C-alpha cells in the first residue's frame, strides 16, 4: 500500500503559521510575566486583566504546541 509521507502544502503553511504565532505569544507571555511585579495598571492592563490574558494565552499556546507536535511528527 502506498502511504503518502510528509506534509501537504496546506499543512506546511499551517506549521509555518503556528511557528510565527507561537513565537509572538511567547514574547507576550514574557512581557506579561515581567509585568506581574507591577501591581498598578500598565500598558498591558490591570493585574486582573493581565492574569486573565496570561492564562488564556497559556491554554492557546498548549493547543498550538500540541498541533505543532502532531504536524512535525508527520514531517
């Protein structure tokens, strides 16, 4: 039986987009982590807003990393 190896064009594009988006989220997460020492509101919002954003981003990042792993294993 002939199994197709590797990623389709669409999957390669998705993998590239995942890399770029995950990198951007990692940078934002680092900025949020650094802002937690500031109890006052910053340009990233109030402490509550920053915490909520951080947790939401963490969940999104985990989902993206799982998909990235799935695609990279097919490569």
